[in-house]
C-alpha cells in the first residue's frame, strides 16, 4: 500500500512554523551562551549534526539520493569536529555560520511528500530554527 500523501499546508502555516522555530532557536542560543565557550561550541556543533541527519533519516525507501545525503551528513560531522578544535571564539563563529548555511539548504530543499515522512512545512520550521540559533550565536560572539 503506497504511503498516504501529505496534505499541503498553507503559507500561513509555514510562516508560523518558521517564526515559532526562530524563537526556539533564540532560546537555544541563550542556553548555549550560558555554557562555558568550548562546551557551548561543541553542543551547538553536535546539534547541527543531529539536524543534518533528519532529512536523510526521514526518506522513504533507499536511493542514490539517500547515499549522497548521508555522505553530506558525514562530511558535515567532520567539518564540525574540525571547527570544534578551533579556539572557542573561532569555533562559535564557524558553528554559527554552519547553522546559517543549513538554513540556506532548507530554503532550496525541494520537499517531495512521496519521498519523505516529513510534513511540507518542516523545511520552513528548520530554517527558522537555523537562522534564530546561528544568527544569535554569531551576534553574541561579535563576529
């Protein structure tokens, strides 16, 4: 039996998801900033790797696209681990920029309901969180 297609959400739904998630990203940034600088950078980096896994993990079935996405996730984990080895200030800037680049990915992500278990508003939600967290971390470190 084929998966049931997702119902298309309204623009207002997607804008609401983006806005609410941006607020959650700001709250997460406050929590990261409350930590000492090095652990804060590592926590923010680990969160980004988790965020990067969501798209490939939500795919229905396996495909070459899945393999490419998995390779990108692995590469991002290596890059984030390298960033965590930088000085705390540089690591925060690198991780903040990585979160913002993930928002750019969300902006161009082509959501195919037949390919994923995610609702069509999820990329907007993810982008909002990415911008809220990445932007707040970048501004907090005076980059």
